[in-house]
């Protein structure tokens, strides 16, 4: 099975891989990555489950983000559609979707650049690819699926946030998660298009229906029920991107003028 990979999907918690695929080990300077090559609506895609690794489920702060993003370039793809699970700080319905427009980074111990031996300041005025985002939005609208757009706050994890942290972060963010950064930065540094569709799986700590303790089961249950819709939206977006002609975004020039 050899065909062009039109897009790579970064699968989050609970993301299941299509039945008909072949797996490929991609070697990168940062380690090996397993990609699952398949077709969606006739278009070649690769799925990289970001939590996969030596451990059964790599925790968010230990994910090999640089290897995963480098593997996209090695696959010859230019576009990444990221799926992330998030807690809502703004009363989004559980199971609804949020397309990201911007982010605030509260991670602490992650390597968030490929550029260790030269100084490169990539521009972050538009972190997420507007063209992919529009295709995702069009697909959600066409299917009549509830969604909104918002700002993502990325925390280090793996613990959930405190109530005090959420009270602070809800003043400037809409949803909170642990895996969106540094992926978005690394993709930008490699001049790849990157967009994220988040599934709202829970209320952030201390918010919502009065239930105080947040459990992993709550998150996984919400993800499972949203999975079918999510796959449909992504498949639609991939075929629209593939058939929609050339890229009309500036993602491919992200490092132009960025070097000191
Ligand atoms: Zn783009």
C-alpha cells in the first residue's frame, strides 16, 4: 500500500484507529514513531496516537512530541489535524467540539523547540492553520454538530488543575488540556499546517454540575460517545483539503524572517 499521505492525525486519549491500516515505523532523530497508514474518503492519511510509546499509555508530560512532529515531515505530509480532549472553563456542552484559535502555555518541563543550536523566533500570531480550521468548521456545520471556537490553556499535568488555577485560567482561556503544547509550536517550526479539534470531556475542576472529583472514566466515556462524529468530521475535512486545491495559508513560511 503506497500512496501520498495528505494529512496526519494526532490521536488523543481513546482515539481508535481504523480497521483497515498498515503500520509503519518512522525513524526520527528523536526516536521511532509508529504511524498507522489508512484511507479516509479515498485520501491517504496517517494516524499517530500521541500517547503510544514504550509504555502502554505515555503520560502527557512524557510524550515524545519532537519525534511525533518530525515523523509528519518524514511521511511527506504538510498538514496535521490534532485531536485533543479538554475540560471546559466556559460551560461548553460535554461531548461538543472546540476549534482552537489561540493558546496560553503553562507547561513547565517540555522541550518545545527543534532549534537548540541557532536562535529562531517563530511568529505565533496565528498558531493554528486557518485553512484546516475552516475545513473542520465547514464540516461541523454541514453535519449540524455543536461546536465553538476558543483559546486553549495547556497545563503540565499529569495531575488535574486546582480550583484556584481554573479560577485564574478561565479569565483568559476557554478550555484546558495537557497535550496541545508543544505540538503546535513544533509544527510551526517545521512549517507544517496544524489545527486542533478538541472534544469537551468534562468541566474543569470546581466548575459544572457540582460534582467535585474528576475521574478518568468521565473523560473516556465522553470521548467514546463523540468518537464517531469526530471521525466523520475529520474525514470530511481531509477530503475537502485534498480536493480544495493549493494551500492558501502562510504556515509554510513560518521561519522566514525568524532567524537571528
Ligand atoms: Zn496552514
